[in-house]
C-alpha cells in the first residue's frame, strides 16, 4: 500500500468560500464569548463551578432588522418545545435550553460522536426597543424564529415638509 501526502492548494490563504480552514465561524464566536466572559469575571476560572473552555454548545443564530420588526432565527435541531426558554428584559433577548442526549441501546461502542448535548444560552442585545406584548416565537423543522415588532417610538417617522 502506498501513502500519498495530501497537498493544500491554498497554502494558508483565506477565501470567502473556504473560511479559515478547519475553524468554523461558530468556533470563533465561542472563542470571542469565552474571552468576553473571562474579562467580565477574571476570577471565574478559579471557581469550582466554572466550566472549561469550549464546553457545551451554542446554537448559531441570525438577526434581521427591517422597518417594523427584528427577527431572530436560531438552529435548534432535535429539540422539543418544552426544552426551549425565551425571555426578554428591556432590549436583551435570552434564548436558553437544554438538548438531551438520546440513549442508544445496542451493542458496540460509539465510533464517532459530533453532536452537542447539554445546556446552552444565547444572549442578544437588540438594536432598538421592541413591543414585548407582541413578540411571537415559532419552532418548525428545527429552526426557532422569534419575531419582535418594534415599539412605536422606535419606528422611523416620516416628517412632512410644509411649503409656505
């Protein structure tokens, strides 16, 4: 048997299609969150309840804004409605929950396991005030969509020009 060495054609160059090699955007996001957490509580690593770097998981999310609303979408495949918590305090939206590991009954050992399980929390600071009484959340096909209508005072106003 002959082994061939794998050649990389990009030689370390970053392109939009390739990203940053083996690093995914979510990895950079987790790294940023861990650095922020470290600066918020520098002695947090010394406490017995602290978790290690990169433990757990964070679902990816997108935030969209238009004239009348803000929409937050996050991927939560395989979760149940009762395992997802959403709260809004001021202009801070918190999505949290827990993905439970399925118990597989069978013989043999796990060959490969890449799915994340456990508790998660995503906190989003909204760019403007929203009407908390009109917020809607829908969960379909593993995607949670939260629609947050803007408060009337936060919506842009059209001002008429008077001609004299």
